C-alpha cells in the first residue's frame, strides 16, 4: 500500500485548494444574501404590524359606525312612530 502523502500530487492539492477557495467565496456570498433576506423580512414584519394596527382601527371604526347607524335607525323609527300617532290622533279628533 502506498502512503497517503505519496499518493497525492501537487496538482491534486492545488485543485483541492481552489475548490476550497470557491466554496468559501460561495459561502460568503450566501451569508451576505442571508443577511439581506433577514433585513427584508424584518421590514416586512414591521409593515405587517403597522397594517394590522391600521386594520384593527378600521374594524373598530366600522363597529362604532354600525352602532351609531343602529341608534339613528331606532331614533328615526321612534320619531316616525310618534308622527304616525299624532296624525292618527288628529284624524280621530275630527
């Protein structure tokens, strides 16, 4: 059996070194891209939180508006009913 150090040539070592250099370059680029992705995800989360707050405010406003409309309808019907009662009383007195 040939010893390990004798079976590897200088060219093999140079190729292995170049491969490792490329791997390190790729890992560096990937790390930079991952950092950028993390920053973008943070920005997206902030925007999502702001949108959620705006949506919650709109829902609350909508609920308040619905309540107000209901109250206006009740007041309108009450007023209409009293007008009808007065008209009936006017005709009954004649």
